[in-house]
């Protein structure tokens, strides 16, 4: 990427940050709604007597409209407050919508918006500096006239001082001459900038009149003119640039509407052609949202840190000793974290920072394990989604500062335990690959085992610390469940890894290996399923007795469907398939030693030597384990496509016929045409190790409980 491209990308990011600050400020003030305690009296109406005051007893007496002289007078202040609040709320919502529209503009339109805002700002700055200068000049001239004792309205001007060579007053730094010269220089600079950035018509006469319009008050301040002219000079000076700004606003109204409508049409056509997800992904990349959010959050935190440091040093507090310095640093860090998640936009910025850190954590573990998998790079995205969901369902932005800091630390703890699950998902396939592929690279095995040791020791240490420092709570139970679950998952992976290593150095086929792997994985999946149920009840307790909310309820429903119902259904399906396959295999006859010796062939599924085999109805010989895995896919013979299992089983054939047909089955197994017919399915079922011990259909349910 060239330097010019990087610079343009940086400019595009910076241009999109101010709308986020506008939305953040509007959200910080609560969209104009009342925040905290309200000093307004909650009574919406008062009872008054038309003739005399009403006593307390009369207030307690029911009022009968037909016979009572009392009337109900509603408080006008209530309606006033309500209307003002409603008006603020509408303006705040319109401000957020406008800021969002500006944020999503294309870069060329964004530049036009900023040029217009810059021209408006220049007009107001010019008017403000001219007014300040004119007030100073008028005050100085009035003071001079009063000091000279003159009763007539004659004032000494700068021009008269120049003509009379009154150098003392001209060179006096406290005189208004320096202020006029300073304003003259400022107006020259503002006129030069406005001439190049305004979007109005650039007629030659207008371009020449603009500098004169900006500098007119400074020029008039030199002349001996009446004070009324000097007082109104800034207003007349701002008329021409303000007219240009107004002209651009009304002239571009139609173009703005057409741009918004064009964006809507583009999005609608894109969704109809490619789908909503493609539109979101495209706009996400075009707007460079993660980088913009990170920049916004860092600038926001930097501004707050600067104000904290300024307040700290303005109070005269000096850090004496390392302990006081650490205390000050901790208090500043705590304040920055608390203020960094006080609005939804601030939480989005913090989420982007968390995603950035988690992405490089995943890259670090990939570097340690010497792997490169694009699927594992999504750890940053998943972590960001998890952190933002935790912030929403715990009501992070609505908490008090102290409670918010505690909740933020707990969310970080939950996020880190989930991050351990992501790391396990990176190391688990590597362990299976290293053990099943006979990889002799010792350092890769050591790296993978070191990561597994970390995944066991660190959660155990974290649990020991948390249980020693905190009382039992639903949050601590959730962290404990996540930590114990990752430990069990790592232990299961290490046990399967050990079995595969043992099988790799065996010289004969290990038929029971497949059963051992199935039982270990079934144990691990059962424990994970139990933890899923436990977390569901833990979340239900939080929802009912601690902190409810629609977001938490929705997340619990999602957890119950995907992590409990879908997992239970998938596990039951795998169990039934395995039981059916086992029953089918047990119904087939076992080949004896003489038949295997006469066959003298390998299994047509795994291409390994057969020490034991099952004989199908079509008299083909296969390993029982291989044939069982084949039955997970289909019920036909891999060689002749005959049905392997029927409800009404035929009578068993005698041994002699089995032997005779077994030879013909062996010859059929050597038929290249038949092997080519089933090559694709066999490749899917053929194990990478010598025994083919990975169970089809019973693979570990990975990635299922990364996000609860």
C-alpha cells in the first residue's frame, strides 16, 4: 500500500470521527430526557377554592362536581417542562439521525459537508472577533473622551494619532491599536480561507468583495467615525459571507435529498441482488468501522485523560513516593475505564479495542503453535460480539461509576475465560493432526502441549484466586463453569491425543480404539451439555432475582435453543446412528482365521491389513469398525452397492459357501471399476492413521459453546 493510499485512508477515518462524538454527547445527556433527581414537584395538579383556602379536612373529603365550589387546576409548569423535554428529545433524535447519515456518506460527499461547515464556522468566528474588536475600540475611545473632559461627542481615532504623530499612544501595548492590527491579520486569514472553501458561486466580483467584507470593521476602526457606525459594522460585514452560506444551503437542499434517496436505492438494489449480509459486510469495509471506532475511543479517552491530569496538577498535588504515584495511576485508569463505557457509542469504541487486542492474542497463539488458519482469525470478531452483548445485558451504561467499574472487570473476566475456549479450538485440531499424521517434529508437539498446560494451569489458578477473594455469586459460578469446562475439554483432547499416539506406534490394527475415542468424547460432550444446562439456570436466576432485561431474556432463549436443544438433538442423533450401526454390524458373521488367510487382502475401506473382519450379505470382507463408520453414511456395500442390512435377515450361509464366495468377493474387491465408483465416499471415511480411529458422525462438537 502506497503512502498516498495510507494517507487518504487516514483522512477518511478522521473525517468520520466527529459524527461519533456528536452521537456520543447526545447519548451522554440522555437524549434530552431528565437525568437523576428532578427538582420539579411531582404533583400534577392542585386543588384550590374559589372563595377561600381549603383545610386539610376538606382535602380529604370527596369532591362532588354537582355541589362543590372547588375546581381542579392543572399546573402549567408541568406542561412547560413536558413540552421542553419533548422538544429536546426530538432534536436529539434528529441530531443522531443526521450524524449517522453524515457518518455513512461517501468520502467526496463528506468533504463537501465539512467544507460547508467550515465556511459557516468561519463566518461566525469572523463576526465574533469583529464584535470583540469593536467593543474594545468603542470602550477605549469613550475612555479617552471622558479623560479629556470633553462634553461633545468627539473621539480620538487611530488615524488622528497617526497624523498627529502621537507615537506614545500608537506604540502603547495596552492601546486598542494593537487589537485592531491583530483583528486585521485574523480577518485576512479568515477571508483567504473562506474564499477557497465556500461552496457558493465564485463570481470575480464576489471573490474580490469577500476580503473587503471581512476586513471592513478593522478598516473602519481606524477612521474617526461615530460610535453607532462602529457598533453596527460587524453585522454589515457578515452579510455577504452569510448570504453565500444561506444560498448554498437552500440551493443544495434538493441535492441532499437526491443523495439520500440515491443511497436508499443503492442499498435496496444491493439487498435484492446480494442479500442484507453482503450489504452490511460491504458497508462495514467501506466505512472502515473498526478503525473509526478505535480512533474515536482513543481520542475520547485521551481528552478525558488530559482533563484529569490538568485537574490533578492544578490542585497542586505532587506525587510523593511510588505508592502515591501508583494510587494516582490506578485512580486515573479506573476513571478512564469508567468514562470509556458510559454511552453506547463509547462501549462500541471499547469493543473495537477489545476486538483488536483479542485478534492479536489469537495471532500470538497461532505463532506459538506454528499454524495459519483463516477461520481462527475470527477470534477478534467473536470476542467483540461477546463483549458488547455482555455490556448490553448487564446494563453497563446505566450503572453508577463504582458499580460500572466492578461490572466491567467481571465482564473482562468472563471474556477472558471465553478466550481460553477459543485458544482450545485452535490447539485441538493441531493435536489431532500431529497424533494422527505421525508427525516427527518434536518441537511442534512440545508447543502444543505447552499451550494445553497453560489452558489447564491458568484457569485453575484463576479459580483459586477468585474463590479466595470473592464471595459466592452468580457471576463467580458462571466464571467457574467456563473455566472447569475448558479444563475438561483440554483433558479430553489430551486423552484422545495420547490414544492416537499409542495407535501410531502399534504394528497391528487397534479395533477398540474407535470405541475408546467415542466414549471419551461422549464424556466430554456430556459434561459440556450439563454445564450448558447449569449456565441456563444460573442466567434464569440472574434474570428473575438480580437484573432482568429484554436483552438477557433473548440471549437466554438463544442459549437454550443452540447450546441445549440443538446439542441434545445432535447428540441423540449420533447415539442412535451409532447404536443402529452397532446392531447392524453385530448381525453380520465374523470371519475366522482360515477365511482371512485364504482372502489374504486388505480392507477395501481403510486399505489396512485385516486381523479380524465382518462378512457382508454379499460376501465381502471389511473391518467391523470401518464398516460401522460406512453405515453412518449409507446402507449399501462399498464394493457392489448391495443392501448390507435388511429387517428380514436371510439364513446364515454355511462356512463353505462363505469361503467360496469370499474368494469371489476378494476378486471383486480388486476390480478397478468398482473401486473407482466408491472412491469418493471411501476417501471421506478413510482414516489418516493406520487404524482409522476417528469416529464419523461422532466428532467433537467444536465451536458450540464459545459464546453463551
